């Protein structure tokens, strides 16, 4: 019974988390499950601390789905069992493989996908094309059919506009069309790449780590490369990896919320390497594209949405495709749960939970919203204070100003009394919390969604 409950919880987590996060951090865990508690055992302190800081809420929610009540979740380190000494030479316990095994983490398989076990969430078939993303979509398809000059693509956009969708579409297409029996595709975020490198160093497996990405990958799909800013060792490693992949003729696709030239504290050789392929920007979709997205999503949900409602959603949610799709999904689910038709009344009720500005908010309205949400004055927001609440408010202002205004990173920093590099770091921190769906990330998303001009 205990094992069955944990297996069911694992299934919920596998569906709800990024595949890389699930394999690297959740799969190595052991668990003891009772009717109202979950005791987790990690292979080491590093994994225990990471899961405790980032994924406890996700585990608790999955546990609640299975157990029917909100469980108490604890995590500790699994104690290794001493084994009797084998009749082997004394030197054998010192070899690298036992150290890696004790880490309990997959060093080779967690990022690499092959044609036998595809795990792609999106495809080109369900990507809605408009003027805002036409170049990025065409470049992605061309990379797959080898008609793109060169083998590298760099996509840049604000959050929620389709970078991840295209990245997964490329992976799925390559798996389906490759004439190789086992094509190896590494799909992960820059943060996951860095974490795997740290684990490899701790396990004495850095040579194996390098070989995994430099020698065994046919296509590298790497998200959020701005995470490498200020991390010199990581930059050195990814630079050498990109060089090796280029020499082998492997394909490389990278995404970021920033253009290469906007990245600060990144080695110029690496910036040059990021810029060596095609640069494709994805901008905010126009009204017609947003309306098509609503209609396409409704079709995938197996429902019909009247034109008046698809136009209402497209008119009210203007800057974030992810938020637009989420709004429609909530509308359809609410109608089904209440056994009602999708109507204007229901649509307006659901829209109350989302940002419904017709026009992009100005910088001043963003500052007013942040000050109101965090109970600060504009002077405190611009101050030199390093209090956690003020830093968080300032970073949220950076994020919203970048998303909703035409101000450059330098201009945003100047208005809030900070350097260009601080703006990038703040935006990156906000994106990270939101993407990981931490408790703080949910609070931030709520603050962002409540912004109105």
C-alpha cells in the first residue's frame, strides 16, 4: 500500500514537472508514505537541500491528490548500509563509479532523449503562426529539414511567447524524421546543465559529464542561457561544449529572454558563439494571432468557443500566450464542472484572475502597482536598501518593465537606481521562481497577473 501510494504520487509529479527536474531530483528519492505524512530520503545532503528549497510544495500537492488530505512532508538523507568487505583488492573501492552511484543521480540519461522514449510536450502541429513568431517558426522547421544555413539557432523573447514550444517541437520532429536508429537529443535548461556539472564534479565524474554532452549528443536544446551570467566555470564548459558540437556537425538551439549583446558578465567569446547562428526574435502576438491561439487551444480541449468569447480573451490578455491559454483552459474547465455552456458571464468571471489590460501598462503604472502590492513608497523602491522585501519588489518591477514597456535594460536600471547587470539578474531570479512553481513563484505570478494600467 505504501509503495502504491508513492508510485501514484510519482505519476502526478512526473506529469506536473519539467522532465529534467523529475529525473534529476525526484526519481532518486525513496519514500515512506502513511495516511497523513510523507518521509523522503535523498541520496545525499545536496539533493535533500535542493528538493527542500524548490520542490516540497509540488510533492505536498501531489500527495494531497493521492492521499486525500494535505500530508506533512519531511526529507532527510538515506543512510548507506555498510557491506561486508569483498575479497577484492583494497584499491577497488576508490574507483570513480561507486562514488557516482552513491550520489544516486542519473549522470548520463536525464537530459538525453532518444527515438524510443520521446517525452516532448509540444509539436509544430499545435504552434499557431503569426507575424510575431513567423521567423522563429520557419527557422526551427528549417533546422529540422537541414535547409537552414548552419546548425545553430538562438531564439529570444519575453516569457510566455513560445520559445519552449518551438524547442520541444524541434526535438519531436528530429526524433520522428531522423534516419539514425538512436538519435541523441539533450533538452534541458542552463540551470539543469549547471547542476549536473556540479554533481559530476562532486562525484569525480567530470570527464564522463563532458563526454556526455560533447561526444554523444546529436542536438543540444538549451533553455535560458542567461543563467550562465557571472559563472565563469560554467561559461568555460558550455563554450567548449559548443565548439565540440560544431566540429561534430551537431545541431544547437538556445533560448533566452535576452539577446546575446544584452548579456552582462558573459565572456565575449561565448557571446560571439551565441551570435554565430541565426538570431530569431519572437515579439508580442497581434490580435488576430491571439484569437487563432484561443481557437486552436479550444479545439485541442475538445470544445467550441464562440467568436465573441475568443475575441474577448484575445482583446484582454495581450502580452503572454501562456496566460492566454491558461485563461481559456480555466474557462472550459469551469463550464464543464458547473455543467454550463461557455458564456460571456463565465468568461468575465475567469478574466478577473488574469491581467486584462487592453493597453500595455506604462512604467509609472508598474511602479504604482509594485508599491501598492509590496506596501512601499517609490523612494524605497529606488533606494539602496538590500532588505529582502524591497529587493523582491525591485526585481518584480524590472520584470514587468521589461515585459510591458519599450525601455531598454539600461533605462530600466537608471530609473530604479541600478546597473544594467543588476536588472538582468533580477529578471532572471523572477523567471526562475515562476518557472519552478515555488510558493514564492506563485505569489510573484499572482502579483504580476493583478497588474492593470
